[in-house]
């Protein structure tokens, strides 16, 4: 389907005189700004923000064009360019030949046969989580912290052959990194890094801490890479092949910091949102429990169970529709383009927002309602790019299959064994950082599941 914009040279949107107000809105409520813009102006919106102009495109055809069909014309944009100060030139922020080389190095670790071989490790980590929660004795526990610990445990054992639990500060360090990245987005990168604001000081400490963790991981591996083929060994081998050792060391550090963040953060967020929504929908919780007990019985899940836990997969897909782990995909156009009939100049900040796209009323009936069965029914004529929780095109998330296996096993085992209930009075607040988090965590109490 081709979209047109008859009689318009630029997309509609707030007047340029609203630029300062929109900058303040973006700093307070980024999701609200995107939702309001799409609802008020349609699928293509021009948003003046401070000295910049943002182009929000909110149709599956737009997403397909920017992320896949003409992806070569779009580099990572606002927010992620600023995140480069925090993450360096890792797979999340790099471009061009460097990105292709990094992807080539890391891709083999995510082949289907390797993911299947890691199922036992994932199930073991999930069983450990169940036991830790079972021992809480009914006292409130922040399940976001628990999900972070779980996903770091899986990441360490499956991709790095390392115990990341020994580095207790990783979660706090990445919270400081995300806070800094969002601050640089809100300030449009105008505040120098040397300004001693409290958040910038926290970020500097976190960056030093993460660099130290990476150095310890590499030192622990020493020369033992020849007979191993995990991600850490592949990255060390690639770094050693660099002509300039300093460049190799920096690339290795950037890649590992990015892997540590991306490898745990999005799955931890999805699991937390899932537990929040399950508690709000007891019928869904009961169906999850019935499926887990029917498919798994009393045993641990195995890789083949992924094809049997169909309702669990539907629940996770619906959670990621409402709360996509990567809520915004910012791009910058390298050359002039036309999107949906509207001209886009070179150097434009173009936004594809899964959070709003996944709630588009044209493609999703009752879009704000939590309805996992929409993923068990025939999708009909819904376009492929109406649902992009893992991105799309060449930069489609390389770890999506491992993340889905992890989330499926964890939710199935938790539903089978336990009931998690939100602490009364706690308000869940969306916090759109590099991933879509919950501000203030998610305190819940744990009790045995009903028989």
C-alpha cells in the first residue's frame, strides 16, 4: 500500500513557536508526547523540539521503508547518537562497515542450534529464580531487581561463560548509563560532559565501574580462547586482529559494555511488565498455569517446549505490543527521502515509535486492552510491520530468539509454581529510557500457586 499526502509539502504538527514547550514536554513525558502527536495529527507528524525538528512516522509502511527497504539511508539518530558517549561504538550505536563487522563476529553465537543447546542453562537459571522467590516468606520483593539478576545470570552463562553475579553493581551502573543517555536526549546534547551535575558524576562512576568489569572478564579469560566459541572469546579474537592494539582494546570494551546492557535489559523489562499484567488479569494467570502444568508437568522445560507453550508465547507477544522493550527507534536521514508522500530532508531526525505503532487503532482492535488471544487468532490482513518489538530490517535484534526462550521458560515456571501479587498502593509508572522500564521498581509478594 502506498501512502500519499495530497497538497502538503510537510507533515502536520505543532507550530515552530511551540518548540520550547515541546522540549519541556519531551523531558517530562516522552511517551505522552508521541502518543498525543500521533493521535492529534495522524501517521506523519512534524514536531519542533528546541532547535530541532523531529519527524514521527507511525504507519507500518513507514516503518518498513525506514527500517528495511531504505535502511541504508538511515543511521541511528537522536538519543542513540548521544548514547554513544555512554556506550562507545558497540553494536547498538555503531554504523557502516564497523557495525557489519561487529554483527558478523557476534551473529554465530545466536544460531538456532546454539540457542537450543542453551535451553538447559536457561531452565536452570529460571528454577533458581523460583526457589529464591519461594524463600521470601511473603515479604515484599522488587521483582524488577530479581528479573535483572536472572537475565544477567543467563547472559553470563550462555554468552560469556562467566558468573556476572560476582559483579553486583552492574544493574545500578546501567541505570546511571540510561539516565545519562536520556538526559542527553532531553538536552539535545548541549550540556558538556565535564559539567559536574550529580547525574553526570554518577554516570562517570558507572562508566569506570563497567570498564573495570569488562577488563576483569577479559583478564579472567586470559589466553583460554582457542578452544572456546562463546561471544567473549569471539570478541577477544576479533580485538586481537586489529592492527592498532589500542583500537582493539577500545572496541572490545565498547562491545562488551553494549552486550551487557542489551543482553539483559530488554528481557528483564518484558518479564517485569508481564508479571504486572498477569496480576491484573487473574484469568490470564490461570490459563498460563494450566498450560504450564499440562505441557511441563513437574519437569523443567526443554527447547522443544517452546512450540508447545503457545498461550505463554501469546501473552509475551501481547505484553511486548503494549510495552515494547525498545519503545523508540530513532534514525537520521543521510540523503533526502520521501516517506508516506512527505519529503524528508537530509539530516532529518526520523522517529519510528513501536509504542504508538503497536497501539494504532487501524491495525489493533481496542488497542489499549490487554488481550493475549489476539496473538492466537488469525492476524488477518494486519501488515507485518504493525508489530516490531525487536525492530526490523538489517538491525533486527540479534538476540531475539534467546530472549524469547528465556521469557517463555521463566513465565511458565513462575506461573506453575507461584502467585506474584503487587503490593497494595504501589503505582506502576512507565519510564521510557533506552528500554521501557518501570520507575521505582515493582514490589510484589510471593505465595504458592493454587493447586
